[in-house]
């Protein structure tokens, strides 16, 4: 996979290593894109991985007195969902993060990482572009701030230099007279790349539109603004007819292609539909429609342990799995899934798609449910890990395991450990979820036998008797 893996403690270390690279070098924070690319052979000559996942201070979200919001490099999509600041002042971004992938992936995937991959289908680019966000880029040469609008040069191409990293995203939060909405068209509700997406942000006064921003994703080489539609809206009284006209203008800005997800013609047609629906949401006063107030993140907020400089020798992983300490040499170029299955012998965690799409390999890493196939094995160093073998309660099956037996929620059984782990973490986070919350929590798990009714029934039965979950 890679020759050298560095676990970094500070930004100074990161800048120094980027300034003097040893061969092909990549930064890993969540790793949800990089690990798939490595597995698919994109980086055959990868020399060095710089793991910044435990650098202090890079997981912060804050708002200054002047209304400027800062989202630092390690903020995950689930961190955004849980942030009162962003829910109040950057709701379109929260909506976009809610539509990204699944709870397990949102626990690892960072917003900065999503921006850096520079795919025109990425969901968080549009809302941040609409809010005129900028990126703070850092190297040993100094610091520069680049508007997100100027950051992209084309498909997966940016102005980021080889020795730079993105420290944070900065933008002014929405004011009282501003409202925004993010909308996405995809082939399924979860775990789906956008066929197309849009963000609409309006500033209104007494029913008249003062400013407008409309961004379109997956309809051009980069996420774009629909400038003719924006200009048309300014000064207009906001009505359904105006929304329809603006949506048609927005569609004229799109220059889509045909690919495996949709044809050029479909994307062109749906651009108008999506933008009009987003505008009507704002007109009807329901910009946050479909966004749960307290979503299940499958994260019980257990802090990860810092790794002091010099503690990691690059060869031996010291970790705690199911309460037992392990010292493991020779598995530093593998995944966490390989580590727990092949080296430690805990085969309850299943290898399925190995691309983060099926959830069969779900385990807990420092209190978060994650798909272990997308986690580098060295991330286990000084970490606390729980697998399906470690969830027993006082020597007995966990109530969720027993419920799966009682309600015949197991068919072939291959996906079952992943579903059980997601359900256990859900009930730790939300002891009495409703059926929709259960569905959301297991959205990152696939049952190829299609046994979902029994699975949900089993989880509901445990919720009905939460006294069993001591």
C-alpha cells in the first residue's frame, strides 16, 4: 500500500514533511477516498502517507464575533451535523453533509477532504461556494487564503501546491434575512454520488430578493454558479412563477455529460426541476425539510488518544481491542480490517465490498462506528477498538444479538455483525429511537438477503425494553 506511514502530532511536522517529500506523498485524515483509490491501483508508487487524524486543534468549529465561521481540517461530516453553530448559521452545509454517504463514513470523512478531491459531484462544495467560502492554505513558505471559487482548475484539479495543506475553511455565516437550501438528485437515498445537486441562497427584504446565489454540481467540470439565474432574481418579488423562470435560466448554465449515472439530457432537464424545487422550499419557508434535528451519528464522543512525537516507530502497532492490549509488528501497510481479522484472528468483522459500501466490516474506533476497510491499520496505534466479539454484556449475548436471534433477523448471516454493531452504537447514542432513526442508523449496512423488515423489528424490540441496555 505504502512504504512509510507517519502519525503526526503537529502542523509543524506536517509542513516540514511536505516541504521535503520522500517520493509520492499523500495526506490522510479520514481516508475514505484515499483508501479506495489505493485499493483500485491509483497510487502504485505511493511512498509516504502523512496521518493528520490526531493533530491537536484541527477538529474545531468556531464562530468569531464578526460572524466569520472556521471549519478546520479534521472536522467530519458528522461533526457538522452535530454543530449548533452550523445548524444556525450554515444550514445548507448541514443539509449537504446529511446527504453524504452513511453514518460510518461520515464519522471519518472530513469536509476539507471532500473539497480537496475536487470532484464536481461532491456535495459540500456547492453550499460553501454559495456562502463565498475561502480556504486557508499553509506551507513552510507561508499562509495564503484562496476563495473556493478560485480553488478549482478542472476535474480533480486545484491550485493546491505539493507542499501545501488546507488548514481550514472560512466564511461568513448566514444572517437573519438569508436562507439557503441544498438539494440532491441521486440513484438512491444513501451511499450515492450526486447525479446532480444544487444550492440556492437568497437574501430577502419584505418579499423582494436582494441577493441570490445558485450553485450547480455534477453538470460541469467544476461546481459552477448559475449567474444568469442569480441576476434575474435580484430585485424580483419572490413568487412561484419567478422561481420557475429562474430555474429554467439556471438549467441553461449547465453543460453536463453522459456517464454511468445519467445522460446529458437527463441532467439538463433535472437541473431546472431541482433548482425550482429548492426555490419553492425557500418560498414556502421550509429550507430544512428532511433534515432531522438530532440525527444518529453512531458516535458516542469518546476522544481519541494523542500519539506523542517519537512514540510511533513506524513498525509496531500497540492497541487495545475488546479491552485486551496487543503489540503487533509487521501490519503497518494494511487496513484495520486486515489487522483485526488476519493478524488478531477476530473474524466476526466481515470483509465485504472493501470499499466502504456494505458495512459488513463495521467496528468501533475510539467510540465511533466506522467501516474498517477504509481505515489504515496504523490508525489503531494507541486506539481503543471494539469488534462484534467484544460487545457481550457480563458474559451474555448483547441484547441486540439476542433480539436478532429471537426475531429471525439473520438469514445468510454475513452482514449481521455490521448491522449489530450499528444498532448497538445507535442505542448507546439514542436509547429510544423511532423507526426512521433506526433506518437512518443502519443506512450504511447492506443485507443482500433483503432481510430489513426483521432487522428493524429486532432493533425495535430492544428499544421497547431499554432496561436491558445497562
